[in-house]
C-alpha cells in the first residue's frame, strides 16, 4: 500500500471524509497561553472546538498529550513535549501520558522494555523543562482511575468504532510488518485506554484539550463518540468539553510519510549521531512542503511566525541564508538530543 502523505490536499480530504466542516476543524483566531493566532497557526494545523476549551476557567481546564513507548523519541515527538512546555509556561495546566501499556499491547513490546523507556521519557521531559509540580507526567501502568474508566467505558463502545479508528497509514505499517493487520483485542485495549485517559480528566476538569498529530484525529473522535453514548447508568461524568489541537506531520526521510519510531531511517531521533543530524537536515529538498527540515522548524517552538515566513523564503531560495539557518538549527537539535538519558 502506498503511503498517505500529509499534504494540504490530505487535510481537505479529512474534512470531507469525516464530515468535519470549517467550523469543526478551524485555524486559530484566538490567543492561548500567551501565543497569538499567527504563532498558534504556525505550531498547529487546526483545532477542534478550541474556543469551547477557552470558555472554561483556567483552573478548570487541562491540556493533555501522550506518547507510545515503542522506541526512543524522534524529533517530532520531542516537538510535542516542547509545545506542552510552552503551553505550561503560558499558564495552562498540562499532562503528558507515557504510553507504556499502550506499547505493551498495541505494539507487543516487552513489559520491562516499555517501563524502562517510560522512566527515561519522564526524565527527558523534565530535562527539557516540563514542570512536574505544576503539571502531570505519568505512566499508564498503575494509574487505576483510567484503567477503571476504560472498563466502564466498554459498555458504550461498538466493534465498528474500533475499525473506524485505524490510523490513516495503517495499511502502510501493515505492509512492513510493524502492526497487526486487524483491530486485535490487544490493540482494542490500547485504544480504549487512550480514550479512557481523556475521559478520566473530564471527571476533574470542565474542559480537556487533547494535543495530537492530525493523523490521530480518529482517536479523539472515538473518545467523543463513546462519551456521547454515556448515560445515567455509568458512574462517570460526561458533561465536560472534549476538544483537540492537531499538529502537522513532519515528512519522513527516505520517502516515508512521516517521522516514525517504528520505521528505521524515517526520522531524526535521540540516538542520531551529531554528524548525521547535520547531514540529514542539509540534504533535504529546497521545497518547504517537501522538506522535513523546514517542517521540523515549524514544529519545534523555537521560531515565531514572522521568522518562519522568512525561513520559508530562504528554503525556496536554497542559498547561503538557508544553509546558515540549517546549520544553526542542526546545532539546536543536537542540544535537544544530548539531554536524552543515556
């Protein structure tokens, strides 16, 4: 199966296929955490009912994201951590969920491996600047509220919900032997726990904003649909707002559709040697829409919107200004990589 490339036409296809409208998946026209709309539109592709999130009092809302523990983080994952730090420093309550049980079931990784990786992810998040006193960084293992909510939620989920929640590039990963071809029981458990992680926050907060890549929009939809079926028979609150902010994808190296922890050679990750960082970033095409280097510049919260517009022009020119920018950016990426616990 050929890859789904995350181009502008893909985003329009998502709108049409899933019945979203321009009022459902919108560009940002408000401020959040001290970031103006231009900066938010540079960091993220769109939001889903983000304005409803903002209507909740600051102390009654929370932003959450999560990462599967299938391998060391690549730089797109690092960018998500840094975006959470940016939101946290801007005053938002934030949570990072370390998907150890997600990888144990969804990717059939050994339990000891995912637990050890979760500890390193947690330490890395703190080294990057996440404040665990002001926010939450936790594993799935041992967190009973979400595990109990997952079981209670099972009454309101249909088998067809799981089939409809497959990632858009599922077939691409199946062809490479990286994931089960069907929604097996263990993968269904993994998805159910992710949805329960979202809904558990709604027991204590009036508004939840899930921050994920746009390729994972089906996961939020899965949780929203299950919450919509909840009735008076379940001891869970459903009258909270469940919203989302979706990031663009970073195009993968070697023709792969995106950076992936599961596909060797598709991404820069925290094990990439410094010389390879410079080489890979410098070798990308001088076309912003096809350049993983430029896309990564947009994802990492290092540049403001005006600077990214300048970098867009420099990338198209491919001249000395772009080459200098790439060297400087590569040095920054190497600094980020150096913080990973060895």
